[in-house]
């Protein structure tokens, strides 16, 4: 019920004609809104975080920030803050002509008294039951001697390939992205929203082979056009495979904060054999928002 209330409030707020306090408030007083959030990472120069309180079904901005050092305090109109039912944190363009919150909302929670416990579960996705399986293979070329240089998120343990990732459907503004971390450097396998279809760069990847685009599941062959300092084909055994959740649009070439699945490729891993992913380092972002 909590999640439904939050999403309903946000849906109403998108159509609000004003998302900031532009009224004559010469006679109003101000109060403090204190953010104590855990797990956020810096966004880079092109985007900022923006806080919002939901007042009478409409979003009211509490201010933007780039620093992820907390606590942080913001001055907000007292009447609006006391009337707020929900706090929401979104990711916004640093130069933004749209007064409404972007689709990319990362935290939300309802106020209970003077505080709101906020998290990413209801507003991005609940990853507590997520699982993952992948294989090492390079199906995009005709060479069968470099099979340890590709990773594909599928499960062939039954003899037929099926989706290897069990992940929740993301809310608007978010996509999944696969990664292979080689010698500490994350190299993307591509972005996707549906684990049962090919990722977004299946036909345009610079790394894949020239024979095909590979199976209709997320994945990548690291066969050519290696980044500076690397050599392709490579050997993914000993590398770390990660599934992250990324804001869309995204101005960073690194994995975002949310990484629900991850695991090191065993040193003795066999090619074409299913390998399980474990729980990732960050499956949810949390915090407490206090009004006083």
C-alpha cells in the first residue's frame, strides 16, 4: 500500500502546474529539512540530485545538490513542509528547463510524524529476490578457440537457452546494464530492460565479432576494438561480472550505485556451462529525511 501511495502521489504531481514555491510567502515562516542518505554516488557534471516534497498531490522542490556527504539541511516553507505526505529524490539535468520531477526517481518514502524512511525499493525496483546465471561463450564469430572471451546472460542447463536473469521490471527512467570488470576496469556488455531480449547495442557493439549479433539475450563478446591498455580477445575467468541499474539518460561510463547482482568468474570455469551470479554489493539505497 505504501508503494502505491507514493507512485500515485508522483503520478498526480507530474501534471501539477507548479513544482516550486512561487507564491507570495512574505508572511510565511521556514523550517529545516534534513537529509541523511546512505549509498548515493556522485553523478558527474551533467546531472544533480533534487529533493521533492509532495504537498496536496503536487511536487514542491526542496533544492538540488551534487555532494553526497550527509547530513544536508535545506530551508523549506513551514506550511508546505508540515503538509507534505511524501519525500522523493530524483536525478535531474544540471541545466533543466522542466519544472517537474524527471522519471528518474531513486528514493521515496512517506512521512510519519517528523520523519520519513526513504528507500529505492518501491521507486526503482525490489531486487531482494533477484538471481542470475550466465555462460562464457563467443557466438558472434566463427572462432571456437576464444570462448572464454564472451559473457551471455542465459541459462542453458536444460539443454535449451532461456533467460538467465530474474529481475524485476524497472520503473521509467531506469535500465539494467551488464559489466565485466577486467583488472579493475568495468567494460559494459550493454543496457537492457528485458532479460529475455537482446541488449540495446546487440547490432552495434564495437567489441563483438563480425559473424552475428549473438543470441537474443543480454551479453557481449570482447573480441576486437579493445579499450586502451587492454587486449581482446581476453579471458574472463577471474574477472567480476556485474548487473547494475542505471539512470536513463546516463552521463557516466562507470556502473551506477545500484548493483543487485555480481560475482567473480571462477578460475576453472568451463565455457558454455552455466555460472551463477551472487548478491551484488548494493541492492538498495536508503535514508531518513527529517523535518523540524
